[in-house]
C-alpha cells in the first residue's frame, strides 16, 4: 500500500447557513466560556477523552453528561454543528446558562490538537462517521491513515481506546486495511451497534438510507 503523508488542510464545509441571532450569541458570548484550551475544565478530570468531528454533538453531550468525572474535549470545525452542541449546553429559554464543567469545545482542526497532547495523555478517542472521501485520490484527506494511527497511538495511554465508526463501504475497507497493517492496537470489528456507544445523527441518517455501519474498537497495546 503506497500512502502519502497527510497535509493539515481542511476540505469540508466550515460555514453553513446564515446564523440566527441566538446562534451568533452562542458563538460570541457563550463559546469563550467553554472553549478549549482557553477555558480550563471546572473539574480535575480522572481521564481525558477526545472526540474528532462531533457533528451535531449528540455523542459528545451524552458521554460528557454520563461521565462527569471525565474531561471531554469535543472538536468540530463546522459552525452549525458547533452551535448545535452549544445549544444543548445552553438551551434557548434558560436565563443564565452555565458551561458543563467537564465538556470543552475545540473549534478548529482536530489533527494539530491531537499533536498538542503529551504522549499517553488521552484515554479515549472517538471518530464517529468521519468524512469518507471515497475517491482514491482523496485518501490522504481521511482521518484514518497510517500517519494518524501513529499519532493516535502516541497520544493514547496503554489500554486506551480509539473508537471508529463508518457507514461508507470504501472507508470501511480502507479502515480494515490500515488497521490490519499496524501492530500498535488490538482491533475488534463489529457490525452491530456496540452497547454503550451513543448514537449520532449521521449514523441515524445512514441507517435510514439503508447503509450498514461498521464499528471498530482499537485498544492501545
Ligand atoms: C460526516 S460528519 C459526522 C459527524 C458526527 N460525528 C456524526 O456522526 O453525526 C464528519 C464531521 O467531521 C468534521 N471534521 C472533518 N475534519 C475535521 C477535523 N480535521 N477536525 C475537526 N472536525 C473535522 C466535519 O466538519 C463534519 O462535521
């Protein structure tokens, strides 16, 4: 398998539709209070978990609220998605919303963020339904990539877990190939939704459209 190194360039959408006043407020006034790394956690976290590309934020919000002693950093670049997670934390109609002490949003590219952690700093990394980039010439844009495997392995502690899910047949085959060619992780591949993994909006859409997601749990050796 001949694979080129990854350039840190973003290709997906960053701005969506024009923002409503409430969304503008969330980004301008509320986000700085819950943005990583500017706003530190309001707890001393037992572990740090990172989610890459949280989309609408349902997976991040559910895991962060279920695990109040975990420091959860959720990264996303798409503005509408960022507003959607902020709106879960600060719902419309709540007078004086407060950040969740253990949830922080990173509103930039997750790849340099991942490199910013010390070796072994993370206990879990979630990559739920990454942009598939199905064309072979775009393979270097995929997050699952031999260079990234090394990077994720560096950031995760021994016994830490990297969760991946994809509904795209090309990405599924690619992930099997990339994860099959490495020896830093012990990988379990599942075709049923694993218990305890929150569902995501993208996953629901994929299933409704008749696609069959695959889920991987990769444990750092
Ligand atoms: C197909 S969506 C899936 C969203 C969500 N995980 C879900 O399952 O519903 C992939 C998301 O990853 C985000 N993304 C892509 N590259 C990223 C990067 N380098 N850093 C942070 N987010 C990224 C995109 O903006 C997009 O919202």
